[in-house]
C-alpha cells in the first residue's frame, strides 16, 4: 500500500471515530474548534510578534507556554467529549450544547484579550468585562 493511501485511510478512520464520539461535528463543535485555533494563533502572534504575552515572564514566545495552551485545549475537548457521552447515555443533547456554549464564550474572551494585547481597539464595555473576569480569577 502506498504511504499516501495509508495516511488517508488512517486520517479518515480517526475522523470517523472522533465524529462518532462527539455526536457528529455540528456547527457548535465546528465553531468551537475554529475559535480554539484562532485563540492559539492569536496567542502565538501576541508572544512572537508583540512580545506582550501574559503567559510568560518575558512576554515572549516560549514553547512551554505553547504546550500548556495546547494541553488546556485538549482538556476542553475532553470535557466536551464527556458531555457528549453523558448526553448519549441520557438520550439528550443539551449538556453538550451547554458545555460548548460555555467554552465558546471563554474562547471569545481569550481572543478579545489577545487582540487587545496586540493593540487592536476594543470597546470599553468589553475591556471592563475582561477586567472583572481577571479580578475574579486573581481572587481565586
């Protein structure tokens, strides 16, 4: 078997398994994946280009911070997977949807925070909301 055919077969099989476990790749899951990718890319730009990351002491790009971010993204997907499995067990679909919506909100806030670190103008209402969330997070 040709290497390209083998790679295609393995990729297709993994895609089928993942799609099955997540109850299909609907708009919610697709948007979450896109937002997660966008947040990761924005984080790399903030650290690599602007040197303004709040994830490292120097603000510069660090592989350890990147790996930690990827691990968090994997953890997010694990929680979504657990919600999907609970939904399939109960014959519902609202647990997964609620979890996806919560993580979508988190990703949006993170993207906006990264854009603000890049110097992109962010409306004052959104800045205030980010400050409130940061203060709550620091108090924990």
